[in-house]
C-alpha cells in the first residue's frame, strides 16, 4: 500500500535541509521553508496552563501530500523541524514506510545510535554535518486501555548544537523546579526569571568546566536575587552536577 509522502521523498527533503545553511532568524526560516516547499506560517503552541513557553514551538498547516510541520526556537534562534508521518495509514504500510525510511537514511549517513522498544518500535539517530536526525517508529499499542494507539512515525531534523543547548537547559530547569524552588512560590514570574537568566548561567558555567563550587555559588546568588527563602542549594547542586555528567551525549 502506497503512503504519502513516500519515504524516498522524505529522504530527499531531509537531504536538502542538511545540505543547506541552517536558518537562524525568522526571516531566514521563512525563506528556507519556501525553498523546501513547506508552509511558511504557523501558530505558537502553548503549555497546558495556557502560557507560551520560552522555548517556543509552532505548528504549521499540512499541504496536499505533506503533514503538519512543527518547528521550535530556543532563545530566539531557529532549532529545527518535526513531523508525524503516516498517521492514520494502514498499520502494515506505516511500519513498512518507517523501515524503508530508516534504511534509506542509513544508506546516506551512518547511524549513530539505534534502539528497539519492547513494543516493536525503534529509534535511530544520525548526525549529518551540523544536523541531528531523530527517527522514532511508535508501534501500535493496545495495552494502555481503549482506544488503542495506532502506529506513527515521528521525525525530527535539528541543528545539533542548538538542540543540545535547549536540552541542557531543560535538564537543569527540571532540577530547579523539582528540587530547588519551594512549591509555594513556583509561579510564572519566578519561572520566567529562572528560565531567562539563571538556567542559562548554570549551563554556561557547566560548559566552561564549572563544578559543585561554581554551581552552588550561582544557586545562592539566584536565591538572593529572586528573594526565595532558604532551601537545599547543596542538594540541587549535587543533582545538577550528576545529571549534567550523565546526560545523553555528555
């Protein structure tokens, strides 16, 4: 059974992406999308509480033979695109298309990592040039209760350094939210202050080789600046160091 877009066309579009200069500004992103034949406009995706997050995500409309295109920014820079391919297609056709896409991508670039899931799905990672391609085949599942989840292919194409930076900040931000700031003051004002300033400072310190002493100093400086009550800076610093050292690709 034929699927749209065909795997070969997806590979051609990805090859054109990773072989061209990566856009940074919104003007460059629109020009790049136009060259690739993707819809230029899209709506921002909000968090569950209705706020638009700092690491902004957008979703654009589908075309006749191409699904919705999602893209995301980090600190105002374009990071990459993603699609959910072949949703709603026949299950056998979706799996065959996913396997064909993986084979064709691996014929162009060596796979960096591959993983099979217990449910029959798989993930594969490639690093062509300065880019990162992540392919996820989510196999159909009926063990989570009705309705059953159909199989679908999730595909991301990102600027590797920018995606790594965004993920590093998300990693540190999770530690702060879960283990550092008191629940009573976890509001949107605090979140904006931390996300826009302190998470970036912590990541910059870690990338520069900073250890527990430097991270602890940044946390105490942030606590004083934001006006938070005393808390477990030491525990948070230890968790940040541990997660930073064991992060994927670290």
